[in-house]
C-alpha cells in the first residue's frame, strides 16, 4: 500500500510503500505509521539528519489506469 505522509515541519512525502499484510484489523492504518517511522529512522541515521515527526498520513489515491490510444 502507498501512503502520503505529512510531517510536523510542514513537509510531505508521497507514495511511501508499506506492506499490505500489516494493515487492517482493529489497528487500521496505525501499523503504517509505525513502519514509516521506522523507515524514517533508518533514513535519518544514514543521512545524519534528525528524524522528522509524522503529523498525519493518508492512503495515496489509486491512479486511474491509462487506456491505450487508438490511432
């Protein structure tokens, strides 16, 4: 599943990938927040920059399929 992530500093990251099997159940999309926070922590460690705090997240819209063009 893909998520758009909004950070407390006003920045945004689109299409962050999270395994679909960790979602659902009583926790809904909360496991996605935890997975993305873990991804952000790894990125912060590698880049030497502080980790950003997640304000909110939402599932990315599913793009509409492109139809083949007819000549």
